[in-house]
C-alpha cells in the first residue's frame, strides 16, 4: 500500500523492497480466500473444518497489512532523513510525511465507505459510513506513528518508543474493551474498541486496540531491516528473523498455557496479548520466508504474481470487495459448496492479477511519457 525503498537485492530503478511486495501480495491472496469463502459458502459448508481453517488463516491478512504499513512508515522516515542529510535525527523533521500518508489512507477509507453507501442507497444503513475497517486502522496507525515521530529525538528513539507502544496496546486492549469510553460518541469510541453502534465491541471491526500494535511492530522491524547491523549480516539475516519469529510465537503460546491469566475477562481470539504475540511471530516467519524466496533465482519465469499484487494492493483490495460482497458481486451470497466457491476464488484471484498487471502497464506508460516530455522540453 505504499512505496518501498531499497535493500540488498533491488535494482536502482526499482526503489522497492521485493520481499515486502511478496509479503503484501501473500496478504492479498489470504484476504481473497477469506472473503470468498465467507461470502459464498452455504450455511452447511460453513460448519465444516475447511471453513474453520479458512477463517483461521483469515486472521493473518489484516496483521500483515498493518505490519507492512509500519515498515513502510519506517522506510518513509529513513529515506526522508537521508534526503535531508539528517543521519540519526531528529525524526520530527520528517514526521509530517508519515502523518500525511496516514491521512491520505484514512481519507481513501472514508471514500470507500461512502462509495459502498451510495451504491446501495437508500437501503444502506448510515452508521456504516463510520465503520472502523482495516483501511481506517492503517490510516490512523500511521498518523499515530507520525505523531510519535514528532516527539522522538532520534531514529533509534523512534524504534524504542514504537516497541513500547507495541507492547502497551495489547496489554491494555482487554481493559479498553471491558471498561469502555462510553462518554465518547460511538463514532469516536469505535476507533478505540470497535463498538460501532451496537453497544459492545464487535470482533469484525479493526479498532486501535489491539490492531494498531501490529503497525508499531512494523516500525521496529523496519528500523532493524534498514540498520547497518542487518546490512552487515545479510547472510544470516533470514535464519535470525525466522528464529525470532518462532521464539515470539512460542512465548505467546507459553503465556497462554500458564495456569493463571492476568485479565478477568480473557478473550483469546480478540483481545489477548498472547494471541497478538503468536500472530506477530508468524508475521516474522513470513517475513523471513519471503526474504529467502526473493534471494533465489526465478524458478521458470521472471513474472512474480505475488509481487505484482503487492505493488497494487490498495486497488486490488478496493475492487475485490465490490466483486465479492458488493452490488457487482459475481456469485450469489451463501449459495455454493466448497468446490464452487473455490472456482470463484480462482476467478477473483486471476481478475485481480489482471487488474494489477494493467495498472503496472499504465504506470510504466505514464512514466515513460513523462520522461519523454522532460527530455524534449527546451532547456
């Protein structure tokens, strides 16, 4: 969802981290399967273990997108600092760029909600305009990261403070969901706990608590990826990140199986810090595996579908939602078995690949025309 700059294995013309594009593309594919099976499977098929595992896998796309947004924020900050020749700080000099990016994504999220509302007007419920979806959460998380950068004297201090916020958000999430800020209008409270207008937090919303923690974790990961230490030890970077991911997930599993819990109302799937640790560890494992894959030569062709999806994930997200759930849905809701829904998933995936390919061609043609105009303009 945002531009990525250079690591060890990109060309000068790319200016992107290829394994992050792969990771974002993987998030898109996992998102497709989650939404397609959720939209199209019959009530009987939804009782199967297949659907259960589909939904369990579906708990990863949102953390992936938020984690990658945090990494992108770190990259935006570092690149801007390098351009300004600020070396190690202050990060506050480039914080505005992160805030603006967050506000742009939040505005796109509101535009998406408005589009959905207008498409089904007058039957659409107006509270859906204020729904706290994943795009809203990404935008707000980037704004919060930018505000944190304003008070961070150095690049390193931003990483340390982001790690502290990353730990604090899951720790306080059970309390925020239990002791709600009912004194706020529900449109604002929903940003904290996903209450919407239902009088209680809703598990399918994406409020700051606990979801924004993944974005702050991404800032820490971005700091590490761009550090001189990571560049010096490129040969062992993949196994180190892989081991760290397994350790973090193991820690979450260990805490969850203790004979006691710190919270009175323990909700593993929605507000548990232990589930956050398990998923964060999985994200680090995926990051390591995507990095390892991008270090290898192409197997048969240079075409990389996951990378292509990742480079155009925002457009892919926007369009596929309409084709799966919206007025332009390609299949009838809750009418198919597993095989039929799988064919629909294949169709959606191929259509989104085609969309990403066309957008890439359009981008390259636009850039080529711009270069041609610059070259022919008078000095």
